[in-house]
C-alpha cells in the first residue's frame, strides 16, 4: 500500500477538525444554518492556512445528501467523492495554468447547465490572482449574477492583485497565520493518533519553522519522522533543520552577561565549524532573550513546556532588564542588516559586538562601553546642582581660577595655575578617547580643597505697578493654560497682595476657579509674595498681552516680507526668470 503524506492524510474533513480560523467558521456555519448563502466566497491568506480545505468542506456542506448543513455526514456518496477529488459538480481550477481569456470563456460556457448529481455546481478557482485582466473582465458578469445552482469559491495568497470589481462581488474571508502553539498542539495530536514517540521541544521547533502554515508543519513532521527513524526528538529535529544546539546560544548570552568578549568570540569560532545559518542563530538568540524578558517581567511567564526553562530563569536572574531589552533591539537590527554584510559571520559578529559595546546607563540612555574583554566603566557621579535646579559649574566647563598673590607678588601656595587646569582637561579628553582612567591630579594642599557653599540664586525683582509692567509679568509666568488666561486679561490695579484684572467677555471660556487659583499661585511666585485676584468680566480698554504679541508678530511678518521684496537678488530672479514670491512662504527669523 502506498504511503500517504500526513498533510493529505490529516486534511480536515469537517469544520470541527479545522484548527484555528474561528472567525471564518463562525460566519460560514451561521450562514449555512440560517440558509443565507452568498453566491461567491473569496478566501485569502498565506500558504497552508486552510483556504482550499475550507472551500472543499463548504462544497460538502452544500451538496451533502442529508441536505444543506454545517455538519456534512461524510458517509454519503457526494461527501466521499468530494473527499476523493472526483465529484463531477465540484470543478477545481488552477488559475495559474489557465490565465488566458479563452480558458475562462470555455469554463463559463457550462455555467448555465444544471448540476449533474449535486445540489449545486461549484467552481473552486485557486490562486485566482493569476488571472489576466481579460479573464477577470470575462468573469465579472457571471460572478455578479450567476444562475441559482452555481456557487463560486475563490482562493488566493495575494488579494492585492485582484481587481476591486471582483472583490466587491464576493464575501471576503481573510485567514490568519496560525500560532506556533496551535501548530505544535495539532502535531502532538497527529503523532498520538499515529502512535509515534516524540519530544514536545521538537514539536515546538517544527512549529516555529512552519512559520504560521499548518501544511508546512505537517510536511516538516513527515521529514522529521523519516530523519529520526520513526521517532521525533529535539536533537534530530535540530540537526534536520540545521539549527545549532541550544548550548551555543546560552553560552553567547552568558558571555554577554559577563561582558566577556574573548569568551564570546571563542563560542562563535566553535559555532562556525558547523557552518550555521547565522540568521537562524540570531533568531534563536532573540527567542531566548524573549523568554528571559518574560521571566523577568511576568511571574510565571515561562510555561512548563518551554525547553531549558531552568537555564532561562537562571539567566533572567543574572541579567539586568534594561540589558535584555537593549540586546533584543540590537539583535533585531543585526538580523535586518545581516544580508548587507560582506560575510555572514562578520555580520553576526558585529551584531554581537554591538551588544558588548553599548550599555544602558542610568536614565535610560545607551552609551558606548569598553572594547570587547574590558570591564564596563563605573557609573558617573551625579552632576551637582546649584540653587534653582541649574547644574553647578564643573571643572571641565569653568575657566581656570585666577591666581591669587600675596603682598610680595608671589603666587599663593593654594592657587591653581591656568596651565594645571589645561593639563587636567587634556587628561580628561584623553581618558574619554582611550577608555583608560585619567591620571590623578597632583596633590593639593588642604586649604585649596575647602569650597565655599553655593550662593543662593536670587531672581531679579519684577515690578507690577502699571499697565506697562503687565506684559513682562505674563511673559515670566510658567507655560500653561493659566498663562493663556493671563495674556487675555487687562491689568487694572494692585493694592498690596490684591491684583485686579479684567477679562473680555469673548474670552471668558478661559476663566474658571481652578485656573484662577493656578494663576494667583504663579503670580505670587513671580512677584515674590502671596497674591489674590479680583477678576472682572467686562470689555477691555487697553491692549492685552495677547493683542500686543499678535501685533508684534504681524509687524515682524510685514518687515520680513518687505526685506525680501527689496532684496536685489530677488529682483534679479524676477527679471530673469519671471519668478514670483509664494504667499505665506516668508517667515521672520528670531
């Protein structure tokens, strides 16, 4: 008896056996049960997700001798002949081999005739995007108004190539790629029915290699059974797929965790002896980093079925979370750039060296680290801050201190010369270039180490005695809606800590109790004392800060346009090329 491939032997024969695609099955089952059947269906999706299978099951549902049903019996002659591919009223067409318009016309010539045996004559056209434009035009009218005994089932992997006139005449169902866990569960069920021994980790590897296609997964399973002499284990599966042992990937991650460049290069050297697919190695590395991130972020994020679970959890405890995220991002970029590298191994090494060269620093920024094999630099001390939150002057940014002299004109013993400051700055720059620590400064007598405390930074006083002072006060307010409110107010008077303002009725939508409180607080901080507000709603008599700002902007815009218009070069362009200035293209520069 001839052997039948698993992908054919285990092809679903009813909707209950189909793995995934619940969103498609729900619509089809409800339509069959309610008798609401469209005349044309279009199934789209990548290879091996069930497009043709669903179409054949739907053909059985329509032609089962028990009646139109969502659960065909599978025993009548119509169901069996459809399963065997010899039902006379199911016309399967491969559009790739019948692209000419004459082929399409010949196919449609028989549409008018009633079915020979079944209830419906069904045209299943696979890869319909291969039709020519003339073939699509020939199909249009029949597809829109076919005879009542005809149903069209169309399938394609590239719906973008199908004319919109065809799409608008069909019910469209987009089939999803299947998750690796769903494929692995189905493979496990198949092997259980076949009585074949297997390892769960091997099925997970096959499911990832299937890349969302159940048919590819079953085909790979066939190959793994043959490769393993009737048994499916992880080692044989990895060898069949050309994957490396997991130890290589774990050793690479451990070398990254230890910041050990020589160890990492030694692993790559041993790995290269097996001529691996470096893109697959990077993918395996990214998969392991993903598992490590799950273990770090979500308690119990690693399921029991994950291979090398204990080792992944150990790495999760030895790596910082930000390191794992950075390694994953750099690995993604390395996998993208790998085809551009002059040599696959060199591209892989560069991706790994980037992971060593860049380290996340406090605050989230990634900075260049040391070369491979060197220890990471110690974290920088926090920058001292002066009063008011501004960075205090540092040795690299301040000029050398002046030399103090005594009465005799000699330099004081505690003074630091300008040349010493320049030498220290030179040493600091050399340290940044080489990665070596800067030489310690010469010993300084104890009195020079004493520093005076930072003097408090006092903001200059702001006056608010008249209408002319109000725009400057508004300018100094922190940005926010309370500043917008103030800019539309007119200053009336100030009596101690009480300020009277007037807001035009056209802008009263900006005024509310919360914003008035924020404005009073902000004004108190600017003016240096507690402030209360008296807000009056009436027509303003003087120009508010908002009006003044608008007038200033208009004046600057007008001045900019006049300057450009009077420019001699612009005039030359007008005369030579009949050029014209584009309205609105001129903006004043600050």
